[in-house]
């Protein structure tokens, strides 16, 4: 049996159908007299006929045909234009065509030259005496444009065989025939059959584009006109031969051999006894010998030959449905229509039948014929030694199909089909419109995951997107128009009335069955999220403007459908709420140009008591503008919380860390910080009582739970630490009676779940693929301890990716590098990023007042000043010596965050003669990062910063005490911070 590691390496790489058929025939030169051309074109121009035939067979890139009347014109046009194929119809002088062919071949050796003769016995006799040195093929024109398509496809197959067959594993059908008349008749029939079969098998594709590409995976036809050429082709491509169609009488050793086809069949069967061979002969006496060789026999004289050939190819070469038979009686046991059918029936197939078909390569041949190469290769290579292996083989085939289908679904936006959507479907769209911003982001994530197979097993976890279906924007358009909602939606009526009107409106009726099919497959609660055209676009921060609803999974199908429909309508309605309209105006967008797609997605997590939520969720950014210690901005930063991620969005207290430095978390660096600066509550979806009354508040069915309560039930294992009050310390487990503290210590420090490594991979890969800094959303579900002991640590769901851009970050670098004479403050140790130009006040603690004796009183005065700014709705720049927020008055002013909450830039000046570390580790540093407050240190060793104290002292104070001075300017100060370079400046106000 093959081991798992070998299988993973072998079949997780998909076939690159876009790389197949790279050499194509785009331009054809037809050399034919006016009469011959007229006879050929009686139904219209040749080019139009070929185009029509291509379209009927769903083929792309039909060639252009240029006709000239004679060889003089041909040589003239070939000097200025390139051709991929030359087709010549001989005139009265057949020899001239063959002579000119040699001349053309000398000048253009790589251009195939085909002679197309009228069918007659006289011409056939004359051809026997011609020199074929310059001619690749000769065909008989039988008045059917199918032949031209077959000629083009035959030559394209020959041109691409070396790469497509040898390198990719495309299958080959070997046709051995020397009769010009016969192969001119049979090739169009064979190609039309293969192309139509490939068209039907392309239903394995997930969308129209992929279906077109999959047709490139059809078997190639290679024509051999004698025994030696057939043997050469078989030897070269013997691992990829789907079947052989052979005449009996053709040349062997330079002369006509009346039994060459039977000898060839015998020789091939010695190498591959189960390879299907179809023997064609006009001599019915060959039927018995063909039967003895276990070959299918067809009578060339039969008027039903094209039909018989189609049936034989269908039955023998693996096309059509797979029929499992009883090997003893030949009785039909089971019919398999497609790969999904094989997956769901593999355990029902009797062992004898499975062994019979697998040992004869029937199953792999069927898979190959459907262009399922990665899976077919493994099935073919597996040696089914004896019938006792049947259980293991069933499991192997099942696992193989599951992994293949998972891989195929990744990175592809599939067209939603109710009968095809199942638990292995990853991402599908309903409708033909846009996916919207979030939808495109999810599709992009899926493509990243597909191109990084490590995501299947990233140190014991799988990284994936949740099952996702997007209702495209055209459904929004249809909903708005059929219900005539625009007049009401664009009016100024209250949000509640807009929602009420939308909930009363009707979604397209055809959508109900699709939505029900989603419920049939996804048995978890569903998140119904907005995905508008403008959301998550590169330079328009629309995140969080529209609604997201969560709906539970109910046993009552009608109630489930109503909940889902109402959630979709609620998202649609949120486009027209007052806040959305105001945001549109603020961002210079037009509300009636906004289009809404809706994402219907499984909620990451699991049922825990009467609630549903993930173990953890968070937001990550690939740039950290507030690095501490030896962290670098490019190391990234993560905000992490237990439960639903909505807790972070709503401003809840999350845990902040850099994924490349997970062992250093400020909030848990001291016991006091851990007890006061960590999460005590979390969000979960309430599945106890289902509230079916949708409201403006999208969180109407979201419960706020206590961490301690969930931990007592065992739902916070590996998430929390326990406060041991006897020893005044934290213990990194959920045992014992003490308070539970959300530290994630078992994950960040002890490696129970490789979250830091996975997030670092997601952020760095996302930034690399997007070509700019990114912000991601994620949720994780930890496996049970029993599963973890087996190496399965759980799942990490990658929920979103967007460019890390918002308005304040659109920073003009010239401001940071401005003329020193214009600088009020400069720092080369600056944290934060962006531009602030709405601050007019500076609050300065006088340097001479800084002392351990004064600092407590200064803190009280600053608190009072801050309260006044809050009442006026104003912000300020705060400047002082030492460490702001220090618990030791000797080191700095001992303020708490509420005392300085209106400051938008905090500046710390060094104390002469003292080495005081900056306040990056204090208890309010988390608030600096959450609110985007700038932070400068000035005067540290090696610091190039400065404060223009003379300028400040020369400005009139609007408030002054013994310790504090406030200056208010008529025009705003400009604060600019480059977080990547750690440089920040404050410009003096414009005079």
C-alpha cells in the first residue's frame, strides 16, 4: 500500500490546463483554384464554416483562413505573413503540388503542409507515384468541413504531444491506418466524438472558464501510417495510451503486410494485456483472430461503422458512465456517472468487482478519459495485488477523491449548482454579477491557500476559508428593481422603516432552492456578511459600514430559510441606512451606484453548551506602528480575543502581540496588568432561543458571556490561565478555583496551537501576494485534547484580507523631512503612523517642575485639564519629562489613561542625568495602539530629536500654573509620523 506522505506529494498538485495546447494553428494558407475553392465553399466561406464548427464543439481560437489561387501568390504572401498550416488542393497537375511542397518545405521547414485531394480512384493511383518529401499528410476531400477541423486538431495534437503527453500525462489514442480515404473519413468522426465527450466531461469543472480549459485535457489522436511508426509512437508514449484503433493491412518492413494490424495488437498486448484495442478490417475473417487477442472487431464495410466506432470507443476507452460488472457473469452491478458518484458509492462496490476493474486499469482509464489526471495516476500506479486488499483500496480511493476534490475546489470561484454543492465545495457564486470587495478578498485568500499546500497541515492545523457562497450583485439589482425599492431606500425615512420595507419585499423565487441547498450542506450557523463593490477596495476604507448577521441552524427547514432570507434582506437594507448615506457623502461616493453582494458563510467554531463560537478570533496587520523592545514594524501585530471576532470590532479588550515575538505580551508581562488589562467577557451566538425578529442592531442574537463561566464548563482550555491567589501568581491551565485570565499562554508561549507561526505566514504571504501591507481577519477552533494527542490541533479560518490603508495613513513623506526651522518637535523614536492636522493646543509640563514631590499633584492637574478638553470635544499634544503613566513618581507623572484620554500625541522628554526607559511597557500602552495615539521620545542617547522650547515659551499661554502651561494656536499644528522609519515631527502653525 502507498503511504500517505507519498500520496500527498503525488496528487495534491493540480493539472495546469492553461499550460496545455500551447502551440496552436491560428493562420491557415489555403492554396486552391477558384473552382476548387467554390466547390469547397458552397455553404459559405471556409473560415466561417470552421468558425461555426468550432463554436458547436465549444472550441476556442478558430483559425483564420487566407486563400490564394496559385503558388506564385502563395510565395508572395508568405514573404510578408506567417502561417501555421498550409493546405493545398491539387489542380490538373498533381505533381506540381508535390514539387512545390518541397520548395516550400525548404524555405519554411516547420510549417506543416497538407494536400487535400478530391476523392477518386484515379487520384489515388496517381498519388502512389508521387514524392511525399515535402508533404506531412494527404487527405481526401469528402465535402465535409468536419475534415478541416480534424486536420487542424490532428496537427495541433502532433505539435503539442511531446509536452502535453510526456510532461503532463495527457492520454493518447493511437490510430493506425494507411488508407487516405479511410482515415479522411474516420478522423472527423473520431474527433467529433472525443470533443463532444470532453465537452460533457467538462462538467467536472467548477465554472465556464475552467470547463473551456478542461477541454484541452482531452485525449490526443496520433496517426501512424505503417507498423514502424505505430511502434515508435507506442514506445514513446506507452504510459499514456488510452487505446488503439488499428487497420489490419498496412505497410510493415517497407511492404504491404496483410496481417500487420494483428501482429501489432499481439505485440502491444505483450506489453499491456489490458490496453483496449479496436481492430477494423474489411475482411470479416479477421474477426476471430481479433477476438482471440481480446480486441474489439469492427467491419469497415458496415454502413453503421461511424456509430459502431463511437460505441466501441465509448465502451472500451473509458468514456461515458462507468459500469461495474460482476466478473463471473458480466452482469451490470452499478453505474457511476461522475467522480462524486464514485466517491459516494466506493464502499458499496462488491470486492470482486472492484478487484476485477482495478486490476485491469479500467478505473484509471475512466478517470484519464475525464482529464482527472492527478487521481488517475495514483489509481493506475496502485497495484491491487489480491482481493483481500479491497477494504484498504476502497479507503485509499475514497481518501484520494476527497483530497482531489478539496484541492480542485480551492482557489476557484465555482458556479453554484444545487446537485454539486456538498461538504467539499469551498467557494461558489450564485448569479453573474460582481462578488463585491469582501467576496473578491475571500477568493484571493483561497487562491493563496491553494498555491501553498503547507496550509493543509501547518504544524498540525489546517488553514482554510469557511464554506462560502456569494450572492452576486445582479441578485441585489433584481431584488431592488422587482420590489421598486429605490424611491423608498433613497429617501430620508428612518432606518427602522427602511428595514421593515426590505423585510417585507420578496427575494427572487428561484433563489429559495439554492439557499435551501446551502442549509442542507452546511450544518453550522451561517454568517451573512456584506460584500459591496466599494468594501475593502484599495483606497476606500468601507470596512464595518454595512451589516453582518448571524443565523442559527434550525431543524425546521422553513424557519431556517426565512431567517436566511431576512438576513440577506437586512444586509441589503443597510446600504441605505443614514450612517451609510453619510459615509457615502464623506467619501465622495454616490449611494445609488453602490451594489451589494452578500456572503453566506459557515460560522467558524463549534457548539459549546447553548452557544456557538470559535475558540479564538482576531485581526492581524503586517505592519506594526507601535513596536516595543526589539520588535520591528515589519514583524506585524495581532489583536486576539476569545469567542467571536465582533468583540474586537466593538472595542473589547483584546490581547496584542507580534507573531514573531509571541513570548512577549505587554498585557501579561506583570500580574497586575494581566488581571486588569485582559478580556473578562466574550461574544457568542445564542442558539438557545431563536429570535426571528431582525432589527437594525445586527447583534440582536449575540450573547455576551463571562470568561469564568465558560472556563468552568471546560470551554476555555488552552485559552486561559488561572490566578492562584494563595501564591499571587498565574498558572497556565484552566484548573483550580481561581479567576480565569485570558492569556493565551499555552498557545503563545507553550506551542499547543501554532497560531503565531500561522499568522506570520498568513501576513507575510498575504502582503507578498497583494504587493502592499495587509490586514487580515481570522478565527480558530482548537481540537479536543484527544485529537491533539493524535497530531490534529484544529483549524484556523482565514476570513478576510484587505489592503492596510486608510485616510490618515496617506502620508506625504516630504512633511516628515521638512525644513528644521519649521519644526516644533522632532523625534527619531516615534511610534504610530499617519497625519493629524486638527490639533491646536499643546499641554506642557514645565521641565523645572518635574520632581518626585510635584508629580502626583501634576497628575491631578492634568486629569482636570483633560476633562475640560473632553467636554469641549478637543484634542491636544501632551509634553512632559520622564515616563508618562509611571507608578513611581520619581520616574514620571503617574497618570492613568482616563487622565490623558484626549491627548493625540504624547511626548516624553529625557530627564538630565537619569536613564528612564520610555513608557512603552506601561498599562496604557494598549490604549495608545487602540486609539492610534502618536508617541514621541526625545533626548535619548543617539536621538536626533528636538523640542523648540524657546518657541513654546515665546507663545502666549491660555492657561498657566506653577507646573503646567497650555498654548492654543489660531491655526492647527501638523503632526506627521512615519511608523516604518520611526520618525515623527510636529510643524509649527502657519502664520
